[in-house]
């Protein structure tokens, strides 16, 4: 079964850290760029980061650059998002999504999402 | 940043009728547009890529058109499961999404 499953969300205080994980199955994970996309409550989708299939190139949206770090472990078919210095405005459902075999493609497979709440 | 503007924000249509959703890009993006459907409490699902190519398993009643800055998603005969939120997204220069169109039952 082709799927992505996120984990690691939860409640964290402002300034705190959290690490999200996303496990892929049913496809050759190492062939694909992977992204993290978030959706604040009642808001639109916001792309925040991607990582190249080989793991050597990463890009970030301005809203998270310098605070979030994306990484992957192709041997474990997983992608991660380390989130530091969290702010209230980072509260959202975080989705991992599969891109294509090259950059700048759309997202054809999404996980179910994991909720991150930043609050004291 | 390329801004994607969707209209209308809410569209009320009766089952069996046609729905037309619009998306405008702030600059030309060729055909690098995707459309997604999001039902309440669910993740987005890819419907259309490359402005007009249906994703695997998407019914033929969904069609996309446009190029440059103007794009359209058409649902030819609305089924009950089609009433949801729809997003357009550009992937010509990084990635940005529109604000969404809520398709509701009239």
C-alpha cells in the first residue's frame, strides 16, 4: 500500500522544539523529493520545506528558515522535520508530501497529517 | 513570491450541475498548476497536474484548463462526495497555494 504516515506532533511551549517524522511505504522512497507542508487552523496550505531525493539539497520557506531543519534517511524510508524556536504562529497540521523525481513538481501523495500546537 | 488568487471563495451548486472554479497567478507560470481536493478532516488529494492532466484514479468529470496566468477546474456533474474545499497550487517558482474555494451544496 502506497502511503505516508506522519508522527511526532503534540503540544509544545513557545520557544520549544519538536521533531516530526514521516515514514513512506509501497514505493521507492529514495527516488522522490519530499516536502513538508502545513495548514494552520482554518487557513490555506503553506509549503515550508523540501529535500532532494539524495538528501543533499534542502530548501525552506522564509517563515521557517533558520528554525526548521529537514532531513531524510532513505534506508529507513523516512523524512524528518526538526522544529526549533517554535512560535504560536507555527501551530498547524503538518503534512509530509511526495514530490517527483526532480524539483518543482506537484505533490501526488500526502500523509494524514500531524497536529502541532504551540501554546503556554 | 507568486500569488495564487482563487475565486469565488465559496461556490454554491446543486448536485448534478456543473461547477467552475478559477485560479489566477500573479505572473505567468506556464502550465505548472495543480488542483487538490480537501474533504473535512482529511489530507489534500491531487486531482490535476500540469494544468490539465488528471491524476491516477480521478474521475473524468474533473477537468482542468488554462495556461499562463488563468486556470480553471471544472467538475461536470457534481456528486455528493465532490462538495469539499479545492486548492490550486503553482510549482513554476517554488510552491504557493491559493486560498481555496469551498464548494457547497445549494
